[in-house]
C-alpha cells in the first residue's frame, strides 16, 4: 500500500500544480485511487507488474461489489489518467490502462422537485428564527434561485455580492468566473441573514474563515457535508422525503427556468457549463413532462387499454 500511496500523492501534486484541478476533484481521485490501491495490496500486485488483465479484473470486481455504473466509469477514467501519468514519467514501462474501456454511457435524467414542493420546503423554514432559521432560509433560497453548486455556496464571500444590480460573482469549476442573478426573494433572505444572523454566528471570532458568507454555529465555514445535512433535516421537518439534497435544488432551478421559457444558452451561462451538451439534459426533463401532459389531456394521447 505504501508504494501506491507515494505514487498517488505525487500524482495529486501534479494535478494541483500543473493541471490546476480543484481540491474537490483531487479528493475524488484520491478516494478512487486509494480504493484501487487497497485492492492491489490485497491481491499482492505491485505497480510495476500490473497488466490490462489486472485492471479489467478490478473493473469487474468493482461492478460486482454493487458500485453504480457511473461510479465504475469514473473509476476507469481515474485509472486511465493515473497510469498515463506514470507511463509518461517512466515510472512504469507500459501503460496497462491504455485500452481500458469505461463501458457504455447511459444518460440519466436529473432528479428535480416540483415548484410547489420547493415552495413547501422554503416556507417551512422560518426566516425570523435567529440565527439558524435565518441562515438556512437564505441558503435554500440562494441554491434554488441562483442554481449554485454547493462548493460555490460555501466559498461565497460578501464582496462577491452586488447589492445594487442583484448579481453574484461566482468562481466555478476550472476557476471560471460567471455572474448569476440574485432573485428578489433570495436577496431579501440574504439581506436578513447578513444584517442579523451572520454577526450572531460570527460572535467575537475573527479567524481566517470568517470572511465567507455562510457560517456554522461556531463561526466557521460550512462544509459540503454540513450543507447536505441541513437540507436533509429541513426537508424532513417539512414532511418531504429523503430525496432532497443540495444538487437537486440546482437541477430544479434549471428545469423550472426551461419550463417557463428561458433560453437554453442563458441557462448554460447561469449554471456555468462550458459545454451546451451538459445543459441539454434538462431538455429531456421538459420533453418527458410534455409527453406526460399530452397523454393526460389530449384525446389522441391516451394509451389504449
């Protein structure tokens, strides 16, 4: 395991220093490669003796362990770039992952919430409940009205908010900056939080993390996992299912914009997608809804018994 750990650390340093990949993506690769390293150690395979057959066996074992198809594909991608790096630096003689295939990609429609469900969730959080209710209402309003990723939410700083024009300056994946609108209800909730609750959470602390917008009850930056917990807890209190998580607010944001006539390229800009094809998955959600409505209401749309 030690031999693999050293190689993985060197690889992660390369991704940070030369490729400029985000900490979240590097952490994902670390988990993926650490799982592979543990498998190799259990099988007593050293890095130098690995072959394409070994990697195919790992791919099969990963699938048989119950891992989702998407997780298996991501694991293969990580192995391919890892071994390409090792081969390029002559750490290994040949690249055993050169011909490794990730399998057929199946497009999955994103989960979304109905507009009424989102409204139920938002209204269940009392903004006058200082400081946590005020904070959580602002978090939910912002995720839904601006379509932020959780990583973008937790790193948002006060100077990124343009109160006059009601815009947020967001630095997303790849260090790309975009401007997203701050809706009226979100602006109201955020103003209430900044004027009242944030100072209560900050207290007398003036640490290095106190310059982010959203704080924990200890005055520290919230983590991705804590945001997930907050939304799960709020959804349960609102009488909703467990199928409510941070990214579903972003999916709902995009879907509801599309349903109400927004241009797909405008949605692409607001989400920060570099490729329009990534945004086009939301058109499938809209098409699915249209088919459902046609079958429900059109005389020729109903299926015969």
